[in-house]
C-alpha cells in the first residue's frame, strides 16, 4: 500500500507542485489519501482475481498494468491486430489500479454483451464521462429509464417516410460539393483532401434534413464548427490516453488542455443553440400565422429531427427540457455528420485503390439512370445498387468510422468458455478487432466486396448492435449510397499524394471517428457522363 501511496503523492507533486503535497500533510488529508489508496488497492486486487479467467497481455507491472499501451495511432491499431492474432476472442486489460477492462473481438463474445437488455447496460465512465460536457445526458450517454424515454421520443425522426424526403437534400448537397471540385480541378488542383470537403457536405445535408437550417456549407472552404469538432476530438483522445490524472475533472479543467476544451466547447454549443433557436422561432411564427388565419392549415409538414425535439411529448404529456434538447441536438449534430463523413471518405479511398471495383460500381449507377434527364438518385434506386452497397459495407468493415464501443453492466455477464465478467467491469467491444479477426473473416485486411460476408451473427457491427445500437444508421446508409453513387458518376478516383508524407501512403488515425494522419488525399478526374 505504501508503494501506491508514494506513487500517488509523486504524481500529485509532479503535476501540482510541492505546495499541494505540503497542504495534504498539514491539513490532515494525508489520512484521507491513505484510506483512498487502501481502498483502491483492495479493489484492484479483487478485479485482478475475478478477471483471471481471461488471458492477460504482458503488463508494465502489477500496479501500472497496461497504462500507456493503448494508443490512437496506426501503431495502436496494429497492436489490436496482434492482440486478436494472439488471444482470438478476448483478454483483460488494466489501466493502472483505476480501470479494469475486458477487451472483446469475437462475435460469440460480443453478442451477449451488445444484446443485453438496456435496463442492465450502463455507459461507462472511461469513455463517455469525457463526452458529457459536450453531449450532455443525451440518448448516447444516458442510462435506464431516462435513456428509454429519450429513445422512444426520438425514434420517429428516423422513420422511412421521413428518410425518403431527405433524398433530394443528399442529391443537392453532393452536387454543390462536386461543382466545387470541378472548379478546383479547372484551376489545376486535382489532388484534394477528402475529409475537408466531405465533412462540410455531410454537415450541410444534416442541417438541412434534420434542422431545416440552410448554411450552404459545401461551397465553403472551412467551418468554425467543424474545426471545433476536430479540436474536441483531439483533446478527448489526448485526455484519455496521455495522462491518467486528467481523468479527474478538478485537475483537468485547471490545465491548458482543459481551457482549450472549454473554448472549442463554447463554439460548438453556440452553433447548435443558434440552429435550435432559429427553428423554434420559425415554428412559433407558423403557429401564430395559422391561429390568426381564417384559412384552414395546409397538410401537416413532415417533422424534422428538431421538430421532434421541440414538439414531441411522452405518455405523461412531458416534452424535452431546454437542457435535454440541447444535449440531443449536440449529439445528433456531431454523430450525424462526422461518422457519415468518415464512412464516405474511406469508401471513396477504397474504391480509388481498386479500379476494377470502382468501374463496376460506376457502370451499375450509369445503367440505373440511363435515359433520365438529370443525374439524381431516387429513393427507389437505393435497392437497385447491390454491388455499390456491397462495396460500402466492405469499406465499413475494413474502415469502420467508430473503432470500439464500451459498456459496463449492473450484473455479472456470462460469456463462452465459462468466463464471467463481473458487474462494473468495463467491456471494450472492439469493432475494429471483430472486423479484422482472422478466425471470423478470410483475408480480413483485404478489401474484397465480392466475398460473402461472414454468416456469423455479430461479425459485422459498424453501427453496434442490440437495444443501444446507432439510432441514425438508416440515415447514414441512405446518404452513403447517394453520395458514393453520384461521386463515381461524376469523377474517376485514384490515390492522391499526402503533402506531409510526400507519398500516397495512408496512416490511419482512430480518434472519435476514424481519420487519416495529414488527411485522406485522392486524385480527381471529372467524367463527361
């Protein structure tokens, strides 16, 4: 225990100064620290024993565990490959004496966790606590009955009838982005970074579809909101991995990184608040006009996501509070554009690297719209793009936008092989590991849409699974098919050159969503179709 106590005091000394340590001794807080350390040590010993049924990769020491070994880099993903190759289905993982995890990367082990009832499933503090200042107690983070109520209220916003009306917006936003690409190519700029352009396009379509808010984002070169999202993502990953002391709010908010987080957070929240308030004002004006008019109101307009936030009530007649609206708007604003942008970029990248698949997709789209006056994808077309959809799904397997999800449970969870995850343990479900597991997939690192997907349940989980799966996955898949199809119709894609690396080599960057170090660069050639 004294070794751990000395470690704790040394950490406090190194990060807060000698005066803080002297203060601890002089105020009698030393006893409190000692008791806390003893409790931490006993808890660590208990979890170490309970998780001994899982294989444990080599640790730095019994006390430090695997602290510092989890990295959001290309090398970090390669280490996940090594874990999957070595342990096949799962292993335990300790971040010092503070966090005790089970890492899972096989469908048979993933399924019972993701399919567990929402009533016993809890979003853990390791990942989701750091998101709470940004996303609030939203449907992504909340638990129990609070989550269940919000899910019921929000689900109607993703009904197929509503998604149908979004097709025109996806076509329009994609065309605006493509027109900008044509202008850039005409200026001799054929080597373009995809995330810069596609993120603005998905943000534009999301604002128009879900918030009835027109900012014409694709024609711009940058967005303060998008830049703030990237900054928040960087800081959240840095906080989780670089310094264990930053996991405590009272320390983190006093650091330089904490100040940067607050500044970016203000930008994001201000933008979202403006979007919601403008829609609220418009709805109030519409109600007043209809109330004053002698003419009967016109047929009810479809409800946007923001209309659901503002108008829908539960069984008790209660709607969402202003705080709840802000949390849900921030969550859908981020998750609805950033993950989809990542999926589109990596799909285009994979098709640029495989010309024969790209050409087959392009021919499929050309055959579909042959004889039409315009180049637009219609709702009925989506089911007639089987090979393009296969390529999109293969890209989602190979480059899933979200690399992992974490859960903990209020009761022990039994897994295959007579293994038990004790209640309160953090379960890190590795989407990346499951999608690249050689015991599940043939040639898991090769892009091959013509191969049939593994028939094993939960082998393919880009949107998670079970009661807490991604509520917006249908929205994402519709936009993916529209944008990918139109892009291939209008451009031929080949790998570009990353100016930072001076080559076409790509290093993956797994942040909150999967990006690429220095961007994802493609060479564009407009087609006269």
